[in-house]
C-alpha cells in the first residue's frame, strides 16, 4: 500500500510520536533507527506495520527486516518518512510500528541474581531511555517506571535506549504501593538512592536480589518510596556539583552492582 499524502493512516502514525494517550489507545508505538528496529524484530516483538521509503531500493538489511517482521508493509513518500523519522535532512529507509507490551510484573524473571531499577516519577523520556540502556549494559533484568511519569515508549526514550528497550522488560506502574507489594512478594531488597543516604553505595551489599530506586530529576524520591526502602545509599562526589543527573546516578549504582557481582568485563 502506498501513502503519498497526509491521510488518516499517516496522521495515526504521526500521533504516535507525541501523543501518549493515542499510543496507549492504539496499543502501539513508532520505532525509528536501524538498531532499535533490528532488535525489536530479533526479540520477537509483534510488528504491526513496516514503513519503507517509496521508490527506494531496499538494502539487504531492510529486505531481511521486511521478510521477518510480519505486519503490513507501506510504501511512504520520502517527505512523509522524514516527518515520521523526525529528521529534516535524512530519510529513514524503514520505520516500524510495534505493539505495546502489557504492564505486568510477570514480565520480570526474578531469580537470586535479579537486579532491577525503579525510576520514580521521571519527567524526561530521554533519562528513561538512558537508564534502560544502562540496565542492559550492566546485567540488569528490568525497569519499572512508577507514578505520574514520562512514557518509556515516547520516541525520545526509545532512541535514548539505543534499542535496549527491546531487551530489558519495562513495566509502568501507577503507584509505588503496587511496586512495593510485588517487590516484597518477590523477596527483593529495596535500595534507595539519595545524596544524603545513610551509606556509601560501595558499602551496600548489592549481590542479592535487588531493586534500586532512583528519584525524580528535581524532587528526588517521594515520601512513600523513602519509607519503603530498606537502605538509603549515596554516591560520594566531589567538586562543586551538588548532585548527579538521575540517569547518571543510576548508571553509577548499576556499575557498582555489576562490580560486586563479579561481572567479568568489569574485572
């Protein structure tokens, strides 16, 4: 099927870029970029549609994606592909419309070495994507986005994750209470992060099943999370900086967890 103008189908895809409610209602989101699209297909995520540039011969990579992805294939005018790819000077070869997964804690496989991160009420989709990428890089097993928060399926979050969104389960939770109940049932140690924490992060045992909690970029952890955390850890810093960016702080703590667990690449 060819899409050469801003018809209803195009407007539906366009809405996936900036409208969380419409993503949720449609049950799908738009994926941009070679690596994210490739990882979505490799990971078996349901692809509802593949968009290709009209009139352009496909590369070997793109032909493989089209063959393996399933879903409808649309030939889209170059100027419309650029709009959906959010790049004014570069036309993406492919874009993918992927089905949203369920927000269900059963997506997490909790074992003795489980390592997860809760991001409490994040306002920046880019920070969500960066944390997902760090969880993937340091051997983590899942991310929870809790409370009134930015959307992990926002294109900025998907791009910032560089495709790790398709390797690390991400669950959105409305309330911290839901997450705490699940964590307690799963036998996880809940470790909060705060610049005024009780112990340096290197002094906290992160080798068991652990859920790390990172606060909102401006307000930090909510009172509910502070009460729920069994340990409040701090990252020692020097210089004139008063604190670290939330995503940077999460990355430091994840690195420390991986170091304590003896990840070979960190030795």
